[in-house]
């Protein structure tokens, strides 16, 4: 379990950055255009060896009937993977931040300095006015406490933790 906490320490800033990039990508996505939908409907799935001989009007009628469904499907296919990545990263970071906030004493400050602010050990020691040995001890204590919290969280049945609508 310690590897997961250590990995979070190391990757915290990258995950925050990835989350913001994914959110920006989602905001900047353009809805699937009418031309794209029509092209995908006309050319995406031929009817095997069947050759349509009734002309353009049947094709146009089919496109008109299924246009909205196809546009929604294409948009969902574009947005779905990004939304899932955003949810996963948000949940990881939210859990970590919540657990850090629950740490006793100065341990949240130690983690914020080392992980969130990316301060080096010297800067952290100066900010918190502690020795290197105390910093090492506090870091180890924080890791152990975080491991305990993560184990409690992992023991919960899946689906018992709900996310707020609009968190994405």
C-alpha cells in the first residue's frame, strides 16, 4: 500500500495538471457537425453486398430519420473517454486531499509542503521550523496514517461513495 501513497506523492502535481488539461480539452470540444454525421451515416456501414438501386431519396430519408441519434452517439463517443478520465483523476485527488486534511497535528502541513507545494526538504524544514529527523519521522507517520485511511476506504463496498452532480 505504501507504494500507492508514495506514487501519489510523486505524481500529485502531474495529476493536477492532467486534470486541468482534460477539463480544458472537454470545454474546447466542438459538437459533431452535421456534415460529419451525414458522412458517417452514409459511408460507415455498408449493407454487405447489397447495392442500393432506389436512388438518393431513400438515402436522404434514412439520414433524416436517424440523424439525431447518430449525432448523439458520435458526440458521446468523443466525450465519454475524457469524462471518465476526469472523474477518475478528480476522485483520486479528492480522496488524497481529504485524507491529508484529516491527518493530525502538523502532518497536513508537512504533506502540503512536500507534495502540493513541491518544496524541497530544506525549504520545508525552514517553513515548519523542524529538523531533518523530525521531517523524516513526520513524513513516515503521514504515510502510515494515509495508508490506514486508504485501507478503510478500500474496505467500503463499491458504489457507496457518491459524487456530486456537476463535479465534472
